[in-house]
């Protein structure tokens, strides 16, 4: 039962680039330096 609850919680929890609270200008600068959205999320999470 607990495994199913953890699995459902994982499906419901999703972080997006907008959660980083970086401005569009900051995100654009990162893109110009070769970052994609996943790279930005990894940077934000670390």
C-alpha cells in the first residue's frame, strides 16, 4: 500500500522551469549559454 502511495505522489509532484522563479531574461541568458530547460532545473535543484 505504501509503495502505491509513493508512486502516486511522484506522479503528482512535478517541478517545471517556472518553479525556479528565474525571470525570462535570466532563462534566455542561460539558453544562450547552451542550457536547456532540464539543465536549468538541475542547476536550480543543486
